[in-house]
């Protein structure tokens, strides 16, 4: 008997959100997982792989980077079949706080670049 599950995918708007995050310096795979989890609330690695169109290794690396920043929380969910339990992921902090963090980092980057331009002018 086949199981039927609803698979959530990134929409065009989600893809635009991902592209904007990439423009301000977020790694593309991290941006995809971030947007997916912002919409899904919680998901297994496999759900993220399918929905964000990423490979297992790409999702694992993105999740690791997001955990380092304290953006993702992980819980164990019982497996539907035999075997080890599935890990479920969710955003540990609201997306608005994550965006504030990204905004601050982007502003600092711009300030560093403008400072470098000022120093370059001193040589001219």
C-alpha cells in the first residue's frame, strides 16, 4: 500500500525571498532552508530536501551553520517505520530576529567597505 504525503515546496515568492537573502550575503542553501522552515514551522531533513530542492549533504551543512548561529532547534520524532528516529527541525527564534541579525551584519559590511574607500582616497 502506498503512502500519500503532501510535500511543501518553495513558491515563486519564497524563491524571491531566498534571492534577496543571498544578495545580502546569506549562503544560498542556508537561505533556502531558512525560508522553508519559516513557512513549514517544523520539518524533517527529508522534507527540507524535497521542498527546497537540495541534496542531503547540502541540507546537513545548512542546518549545521544555522545551529551555530542559534537559529534552528532540533527534536527527535518517532520514525514511521523501524529504525532510528527522525530529527525534526524548526526555527529556534522568530524569523524577524534572524532578519534583524542579517540586517546588522549587512550594515557592518557596508560600513567596512565605505571605510576602505575612505582609506583608498587618502592614497590618491
